[in-house]
C-alpha cells in the first residue's frame, strides 16, 4: 500500500498530476483544493496518498492535507459513493465546510456538488455525522471562517490567472466531475457573468453552484 509520495512534481492539471519518485512517475488524481496547494511543476512535493484497488486497475489519489485524505476515506465508505464522487465532494467543499454541512444536515450545500443527488446527500449525512468527530473533522465556526479566509488570501496573493488558461482548466475540471464538455463550457460562461474569478477553484465552485436548483428551504434528514 502506497501511503505517501516524496519527489518532484513533473506536471499538474486541476484533476491529476504526475510525481517523479527516483525516476518512476506516479499518476495521482486529486481534488481542486489539492491542486491549488500544489507547488509549481519542477518543484519538490510531498503527497499523502490513498491506493484504490479494483479488479481491473490500481489508482492513486493524492492529498496535500491529512484531513482531506481522512474525509476521502470516510466518503468512499458510504454506500453509493465511489472515488469519483468523493473527489467531486472534496473539490466542491473544503473539509471544514463539508463537515459543517453534514453536522447541520445541509442537503442544499451537498446537492450543489456534481454527482451528488438528494439520496446520496442523505446517505452521506446519516453515515458520517457521527464519524466526523472521532476523525477530527468537525470544525468550530471560527475554524471554518479562518479556513475560508486563508483560501481567499492565497488566491489574492497568487494574482489573477490568464483568462484562457483559467477557462480551459475550469472546463477540464468540470468534465472530470461528470459534466459534458458543452455543459461545462456553458456553466463556466454563466459563472463568469457574475464577475472575474480568483482562480480555478473559485470558478469551478461558482459553476457548480449555478448548475444546482435553488431550494425554497433546507430539508432535514430523519434518522
């Protein structure tokens, strides 16, 4: 079982990267949050990993933070949630925001994520609301606000991305999360109508939110 990679980041995209470890290139799938935290190509990198074993394939999933890996492993333990949906969840919500949505039974926040319907959101809430605390994933309100502030600060410090590259990276990320390419292009255009984005992560979140219907009230999940 491969639990960590320490090497050189050879290439990166919003959904996958290649890490060279002593001459061997490891392809690693990851969330948008990990993508935003990755160094530039050619720089040293350390990734926590989860190896997913199937009958026909072995796939590595990479994480810059331990809480994101713990959440990924909890998510794929939920009935009906595979690695692809788990990455979509991690791309749509940072771990503190996800934990808050589960604790508050906020199905609207979860169903805004591509690939997560109401039934899946309900299963996630029911299965995970009592597991987040022992896993160290239930944030206090100040922690969630602080995490959001750090994300905004990082985006501002990084400066604006080139519009063409930003657009293509966001479309590629949305396609990887389950949208068709025409649908992804339309979603990105709608998101940009509300103003420039701070980065790929911000643009993808806004595009996903624009795809979801606005509920009139927040449903509650029964036991």
